[in-house]
């Protein structure tokens, strides 16, 4: 395809011999995801770094003065970020070699009598509604829902492409100012944000993601770019509470020091008090679950709570135990919400947070209500009530939801304004956070097929600009996509250890079987493509990408 528009040419050698000829491969442009492509011993990474368009000039197209503001932070924090990413790789490799994450020996963070002072404006966070920041209508509806907190997401529920990220950041700034609007076609009117005491949280992209195109070929931490972009442009006089971020995807207490120093340095650069910027943090990785108290300690001047991001946490738990045949999980939607590997962590988090004066927030319920399907709506809301009641009984202070119809049900399950004074009698401080999931759920070929179908549909949404898609009643984003890809990989890797059945017969999972399932599900989706975004071509590309990611062991959260 010489001369193909929107592509860049890459030459790779398919042999280790000095005189081997290069193979020319055309890789889709910077704003399109592409799967890992193996050529002999050469592997091309699956996703392109987020880069602006080729016509972009950072000196002209970024806000005036921002490039100069960002530069010293880039020089300081980019090398540190790269070293933390290398430490993550080592920790994962050690886990696959049998050296699993464990509780730490109690250090200063555990022994000292420090506490976090929760400000008045953050006392009630019984529900935090979340959604992609690049959808103005959704942002306004969330802020008008009555939820005590709203998290505007620049990460998992958004596509990591320049234009989506740009729009998302603009919407965040307008929401902070109370000026964001959308046009309601049904009511034929412009709708804006109603005055409410809602706390606005901003989730930047995670520490593992890079932003290209700002300082030439030198990559910038996407976390730095996102946070600095908001900090530089915000006017404190327009805010009703301190600027507040939601830190995602952390994997160690040491990473909290990166965030602490960044928040303090940015505040100082703007002439604000060092501890002005506040945050909460998601516990989405298995190693961090063992270091929550240390993480809080390192960020104690800024952090107000932790959140159990259950779906990313499940993906991480599978990833860190991918070598272990005892961890072949059942079909995702047959795993109960109170499965021990969730429940043990769900009980530990409030114990640690409340001991230190911080909030503990529960996760998202994936099954969404539907105003068009009464049966699904009733099932979703009943499940939501049960799930949030479980979290409240574990002494959580609030939950996450993604739909306005979920808000009041979630709020009603938690005592007002929080449960900070509640501690479990004789709570176990160092519980088993890796209980093997025996006797849980079902392992079926239908479950594998459902996983295949969902990753194709999710990736098709990504190729069409949707970072989260409502599929068969479930809100699927990057976290659940990771879970499904990892589950398929487990079944390929540990055939026979946990039988996967079809009508009572064991089915051996081979690459050929998985490829056939991809073919069959693709054809079914193509035959009924009108219910999803996109075209036949994007469905076929989504199928190719998804299978390649599984076969090439691409499971990082991006």
C-alpha cells in the first residue's frame, strides 16, 4: 500500500543476518490504534502513542505560555516516570516467576499516629458519578444529577487520541467554571450546569501512558500533561472547592511520591499553597492493594480517600497470576460481586482509610439500567442496591455509578455523610488478598465466545471514538476489555487444569479454536452491525487487533 494516506512507513529486518533485507510495513497514523504485528522475531507494539496532528505546532497551538510552563516539569518528572515504569515491569516479571506481591513489613507509614483532615466540602461522597469528559451532554447531566461527587474522566472511558483529549480538557475547564452547556434536541433548548454543591474530580491519564508531539521526539508523561494543562489554565476565583484530581493506575506506594512532588511543584509554580491541590486515588492494581497505608502516607497532605476500582483490579489480579493455573477465572458475568478476592480487599480498605481519616469509596456496578427495557432496568437497579448495600456493610463511605438513575439508590445505601468513625471489631490488618477462586462461577465455551464478542465490539467502539460502550446492558470500557482478553489468555495457557465445557463436554482452548471463535463472532456482528458504531471495515479491524493483542500477550492497561 505505498502512498497510503494517514500511514507512516516502518522498516524492520526479519533476520538477524547483517545483509537481511528490510520488510516495509505501513502503520496506521498516530490517532489510530493498531495491534501488535509479529514478523519473525520482530514485534511492533500495538498502540501508537497519542500525538497531535502533523500540522500541530506546540508553540502556536498550545495555550500561550503553556509550553514554557510545562518544560521544567517535563525535564524533572519524565525520567522519574520512565524509571517507575521499569519498576512495574520488574514487579510483574517477578510475580510470573513466583515472587508474588505481599504485605510489607510495617514501617513508619504504619507505626506513626498521623491522620488526614477531611475538609467540610468533601464530607459527603456517598456517590461519585463518573463518565467520559469529552461528552458535554453527559458531563452536564452528571453535574445536574444530584450526585455528591462527579468524576470527569480523561482516561479509561475516553479514547486516547489527541482530539478527544483536547475536547475532554476543554469540557473539564468549562465545567469547573460552571459554564459548560449542550443543546437538548428533545426540548429544543440549551441546557447548562445548575448550581449544586457537587464536588468535581478530574481523572487524568495514568502514569504508564505517554503523550507525544510536545517536545519533539521526547515523550511526556500523559499524567503530567493532563494535570499541568488544567492547573495552568484554571482560575481559583472560579472554583467552589480546591482543584481535585483522581489518580489512576498506581502500582506502588513509591509512585505516590511522584504525584506528591508533582502536585506541590505545580501549586508552587502558580503561587498557591503547597498542599492546595487535593486528590483521591484508585486502587486498581494487585501490588498496590498491599501498600494502601503507605500510599496514603506518602500523599497525606493531598489525598482524601481511596477507591476500589474493581474491574481494573480484577484485570490486574489475573495479570499478576497469569502463570498460575489455579487462577483460571470463570466466565466474568458468573463471578459474584462478593467473591473473596474482592470482599477481603473491600473490608480492608475502609479499615485502613478510616484509621487515617480518609474516605473509602466502592467501585462501579457494570450492569446499567435501561429506560427502554423494563426487565433489564429492574434487574440492574436491584443488583445495584444489593451491591452498594454490601459495600456499605463493609464500611465503605460511598460508591461509583455511571447513570443518573443509579444515583439515589446508591446514596440511600450509605449513612450520611460518611462512616469515618466506623471500624470493624477485631479487623484483620493483613488478610489474604489472593484467595484462589475455587467453586466460583462457571467455565464455559459460551463464556469464551461472549468474551470474544465483547472485545471485538469494544475495540470497534474505540476505532470509532468511543472509549466506553454500553453492550448488552453492561458498560464496557478498557478495564473490562482487559479482563476478557486476560480470561481468554488464561484458557489458552492452562488448558485442562480447569475444564471449560460446552454441553457437558470439555473443550480444549487452542489458538486455532480462539481464531475460529473470532471469525464466527465477527461474522455475526457484521451481519447485525447496525446496532453498533462503525462499519464492516472497523469491525474487521477490531477483530484483528483484539486477537493479536491476546496472542501477543498485550495486557497492560492501555
